[in-house]
């Protein structure tokens, strides 16, 4: 996947339409110093963008593999365009996440907005709850995030508690 090319195209569309978004997943983790091989681009977007965004992607040849109110996954037949996953968040969560996000340098030097580490951890907690097969990788990613300077461990703990996964946070505390 040509991350810079795809990010530039998608971000240009979202900017033009006035939708807020941020890069998440492995690309955001790399911006915090955890390089990891990835084959897709992940973004968090305000939920009001979903219909326009999916229509735009499909006009570019992306196939929508999954769509729900909170997620959508898309794959292009050309490997250079790759796969893109979106997490859709409501207005209140959007206001909190985007207000705390920061600009970072992304692929091809493009500026990209990334959520604060605590919010990346929250997204990973929800992902683990929804798909237990993700636990090993997501726990490793959260372990990295929780050890970044200035990270609020109590905030991250609250996300685990909110989703009934306090025992998972306790595991992190023992090994971090």
C-alpha cells in the first residue's frame, strides 16, 4: 500500500467535506515511536461522514467488506491502494478525541492528526472487547502506550474498567 498517496487522497476528501478525522492503528503508533509492519490504513472519523465517505471510496474502486454504525472496512483490487479501516465515533466522543489530538508527520511527510495515547488505548480496549483474537497484539500496543512519558494511567484504567476488562489492565500494571 502506498500509505502517503492513500492518506493524501482520503484526507483531502474529508477536509473538503469538513469532516474531522485522525489516523489510528499502526501508523499512529509509529508516530509515537513504535514502528510496526502494517498493510492497512486505519482512521477514526466522526460518524456523520460515513455515508459520504463510503460513497467516495466505492467511486474509487474500493469494495466495502463490512459496514456497521461503528466500523467499515474497504479493500481496493490494486495493492497500491490497499485496505482502509474506519472507526466512526459520535459527536461527544468526537469533540473529546479531536480536541486532545495532535499533529504529527505521517507517510510522505504529510501532516496527520493522531489521538493522544490514552485515546489510542481506549480504541484498542474496545477492539479487544469486540474481537478477543486481537488481545495479544493490542495488549502489547497498550503496554507501549502506557509507558510513554506523561501518559495518564488512571485514564487508561478507566477505559478497561468501563468495558469490564479491569483484569487485563491489572496484567499490564504487573508487567509495565
